[in-house]
């Protein structure tokens, strides 16, 4: 059932007789049920839950003044995690209620790294100033959405590039899953290596392998909830292994440990949250410390990264759930983009970095989620996570990673939709796909693909066929890729 039928036709009589949830979220029209939405929402949450651990780690350093985010004499990991969960819960519920689309939002990876390792390290810049840059970027994106420019750019992108973006994201999240599970690592004399010296030599890696095959077998046998069952069963096994073996966290002196989080609970599973990061932002501070030109450059660089990551994620999720209209666009695109844009402002004001759409949402869609009710379930789970952080931390990366790999396979199935024999489409599509995992950035893949599309169309005498907005975006991406030299010149 195509999503445009939901918008362009009257609600079927049988749906009118359904419950309020069915009427508001169009469960029947989209071929879903309450059970599937709950299951999909939980799968999305567990696939995204790593951000509650990873975001605090990334934002745990000091700013240029030597201060920690959230205050105190040491990293305030609990407050950052609670703030991350709170803002993610609010924005994800808004996405479900306003846009009726199954996408979860949380602090964006890459964006938080830009804040932590670049922006707040500039002379005089504080964490509040860095979050102020995020708020400014969010305001600009909201204005672009309200004026229709953001959606216009999205609709100007050729269908083959949208497909390539979706496939590339599948490759990207597969690599993320493999890295999170420790199956792909740096070192060994090569940029990447398999396992530990080429072997599956640790118990956490073995649990990933078991979880991957459990998930694959359940998918092949068409078991409902295959991905969620895979996550839960792997987590139970991980808890047992840790209870017996006491593996601890992986490190140079402990290569056989867990990557990032240990599947065990010490003390009470319920904790009262601290929201010390809320309100830690300053819009005027960056102008006072850096000046107008530098603030504009920083805001522009963050904006580009945020702008196109969401576009790729939206297409990937909509494609996975068959939620595209006959023109290849998700219905309600403007509402989706608006909520996502507000997420940047909310993340900055919450002191946890820009909140953006997570491609891991495709795991919940792959497991049955089709409407905004999926997002609401995910959002409620994030709210509960502010109190249940020990339980959230119980799911190790090795147990969640098989879900990412499984979704990567599902996205790869779109490859035949690209005309590879036509080089003017095949080459940009190829570059889009490979640069996402190899550049470890969705934005890089999208930018390279856009530039390649424009250059090849112009080189073959088809410059007039390129939408003017794509010319503009390609030029902006060229500036984005040269941002390092530009910033050096302005310093």
C-alpha cells in the first residue's frame, strides 16, 4: 500500500470503524497492527540505545577552558546520558504524533564529535558556546523548512541517487555494526582487519556471530519479531557469559572484553536522573569569542552535515517500509523535516548536541513498524531509559550489532533498481555507496554523489537537465569539503 493513498484518498469504511489509534495513525491502511508497531518501536529503541552510552563518552572531555559538560570536576556521564534520553524521547514522540512516520531521533553521531573535538576546542569556547552553535544551526534549518527550500532540494534529487543513498546507508550501518561488535578493527598493518589478528578469538565476538545467525535464521523462516528476538537472545547470552567469565570492558590490556558496555548490573536497576546539561547553551557567546565570520562558517559546516544525513535516512526508512509515493517521496516530507529541524534546536538547548533522524530506525521498520505509533513507542522507551539507564546499558554492542548488519542486507536489495549500464548514473551511484562506509560519513557519500552527478551531466552536454538547486548544493558541498583550508585561512 503506497503512502500517497493514505493522503490522497478517503479513509476506507472499515478503517472508520476501527479504534482511535487506527484512525489517527492509519494502521489498517498501512497494513500494520498495534502489536507490530509496539514491536517495531522497541526494536528501534534497542538499535538506537547505544547513543545513551556513546554520546556521554564523546561529550565527556573538557572545553577550551578546562570545564566539563554538566559541571563538576569530572565527566558527568549520568547527566549527559539522562539529557540525551530526555531530548530523544521528546523529539521521537513529536515525530510520531506530528509526522506519523516511524523514525527515531537522538543526538547525532558526527555532529556531537564536531562539537566536542572541534568547536569547543577553539580559543575561549565553552560547552555552552558550542551548544549555541547547534541552536543557531537548528534555527537556520527550521527557516529552510518553513520556506520550503529544504523539501525542494530533497525533491530535486534524482531517483537513482536516492536509491544509491539508501544502499550506501545500508553499507554504512553494516560497517558500524561490525566495528561496534569488534569484528572489524584498526591495526595489524592494514587500515582495517578482521577480528583479533584475523580470528574470532573472544567471547563477545562469538556472541555477535551467534546473534547474527539467530537473526538470519529467524528472518529466513519468516518469524515475526526476528530482529528483536535476536537482540534479546544475544543479550541474555551476554549476561550469562559476563556473570561467569567477568570479561569487563575491552582495552589494550583486555582485548577479550566487551566493546563499550558490559552486560551486567551493579546496584539498583532504577536511578533518579540528573538533567544538569539542560539549558547549557549560549547563542551570543560564540559571536563574542570568535566573531561573526567564524560563527557563520562553523554554523554552515554543521548545517550541511545535519541537512543531508536526514534526507538519506528518511529515504532509507521510507523505502524499507514501502512508504514512498509514486514519485519516490515520503508523504508528509515537510512535517518530517520540520520535526527533525526542531530536533537540532532541542538538542542544543538540552546541552546534548543536535538531535537528528537515526538510520537505525530502519531496524524497527524492517520488523513491522509502519506508522508514527512506532516512534511514540520508541520515545516512551527513551523516557523510561532516563530512570532505567542500568538496564539500557545491559545491552552490549555485540548484541545490538546483528540488527544493524541485518538491515544493511535488506537495504542492499535495492541495488538492481540502479541502471549500472548507464555510466552517468552508475558512477555517481557507485561513489555515493562506497564513500559512506569508506569515509565513515553519510554526508560525505551524499556530497560526493551530488558533485559527481552534476559534473558528469555537464560533461555530457546535459547541464541544463540538472535542477538549479542541485547546482547550488553541489557548489556548497565543494565548499564543505574545503572547509579545513577555509577555516585555516580565517584563523
